[in-house]
């Protein structure tokens, strides 16, 4: 039996929404700003599917995800269809010259692990890591924009 944990973080990026949308829409670029994501591959025959590899120290997880909802310049939602159970959304908010980018991820953690690890401890590690990823994204977008 697994429990689902969910995390949300956001960052303001001083670039137009079209630009942040174009960067997030190119999933294979995510390892450039997401610390634990080692690779993302999009099969040529199905652009709605992505194959992900997460590495952190001695751990490696792989999964396939499917895009389940896209509203251009507003939201991309996904869910895993194989491997590490996860789902989430990236939301975009236009601030007329800048953009708010909000990432929400949820993943299943086996009940045994949840008992062993303090939920607050795990939450703090994951949220600080994905907030750092979002800050790297902001820096990446600003550097590429210059």
C-alpha cells in the first residue's frame, strides 16, 4: 500500500510567458535545471509520452509519463503510466512582462518507507530540492534570454 505525497513550489521569472512556456514545453531540456532528473526522452512515434530517469546518489528511478492536459501558456499536466508512480502539473501565470511558474508534483511512497522516514523530513528535502530547481530554471531562462 502506498501513500501519495504532494509538493508545490513557484518562482517568478522576469521574462514573458511565451518564453517560459517554450522552455518547459521542451521536456528533454529539463535536466539542465532539474538536479535529480538525469534524462528525459520523447519517443519519435508518440510525442505525448516521455521517458524519465531520476538519479540521486545511489538511487535511480525510471518511469514513463503521459501528458494528460495542455492549455497553451497556462498548464501542462502529466501522470506516470509505468515505473515510479507520479503525477503533477506546471502552471503559468502571465504578469505582463514576467511570469509566475508553479510546479506541483505528487508521488507514491510505500507505506513502509513513510513509517521509517519522518514525513516532515522528507517533505523538507523534496521541497527544498524542487524550489532550487525552480530557481535554477529562473536563472537558466534569464541567461538564455540575454
